[in-house]
C-alpha cells in the first residue's frame, strides 16, 4: 500500500485524499521555478491539489502565495498541509472553480500542473478524472484564466506531456504569450522525452532557451542535474 504522505526536508505533503499524488515530474516543475523566480511578490497555483507546488515555491521565495482547488477532498487536505507548514502565514487557498472565481489580485507568476489527457481512457475515480482529464478545464480555458489574472509583466509555468508542447505553444500564442524557456524531461538518457516544462511571458524573445533533464542515469541513479535541482527538497539527496 503506498504511503499516505511524502516527506520533504522542510515539509510533509499528505496526499491520500487528493486526486493527484506527489510525483517526480511535479517536483521537477516546482523546484525549477522555485530557483527561477526570487522576485515574486504574489504567485498563484491553479489546481493546487495537495499544495506541493505552492509549498515548494514558498520554501525558496519570499513572497505571498495563493492556491485554488475545485475538488473538495483535495482542498481539505491542501488546507491541512498548508497549516502544518512553516509558511502558512504567507499562503492563502480557495475552494473554487478557477474559471469563474474572482481572484483578489493580479499575479506576478502563475504555476500549473494541468489536466493532461483530453482523449485518453478515463478511470472509474471521478476525482482523478477531474484532475487528469481536461474536459472540465481545457488548455484553452486554462490559458484564458492565466491571461485574465496575470500582470502585464508576469510569467507562467506549465507542465505538459512532451507530445503536446507544440500544440500548447500555439494555444498560448493566440492569447499573446510567448515561450521564453523550456525544460525537456526524460526518464534516462536512453529514453525519449516524456514531459515538457514551459515558461511563458507576454514579451517575444529572440531565442528560446532549451534545457534537458534526465531523471536517472544508465545505472539507475539520480543524475547530477536532477540531484542539484531537488537537493533542497528530497530527504536523501
């Protein structure tokens, strides 16, 4: 039976009531942007789930953080995880639909690990379907939410299956967003990419910075790049 929690160096995330569990690619997403945005004043996590991304950002960034989660069991656990953390005084969470919710501020940075699979087979778990399948929140509507709630000079980060990278770049451009940087993730050097982490803003740049990360090396040990990125978080790195 899997653990009901995932313990990090400075916080613990309980996720047994959440539709989406703590996973490696989400940890990469949080750690990459935590190192990238030291000047955030206020940030938003859309579909905050267990609070993983919010807590990863809050650990390393001196700002205010908001999270929104539509699923009630996930939201309850989100509240509990935040309340146990060292950063509860700078985190506010909302149990609401991001499509219709009137956020109290505009955000400098928005992070999102969105529903992935528009056409894949669904599971019998309605909460997992809500988290994994974009019938309730399509990538187009998600980008509209970001556009509405991001400051003019703000940026956003998103985690996607690698095969949807080009598709989503086009969706974002239709809303006036341009990709500034991307991190392409693979399991090992021998594998193909399976995730893309994309960083967008409203200002077109000449060159898109492209980075690559393999999680494990050919001996099944964590790579040096992965270790450096997650060292602030993972217990045994």
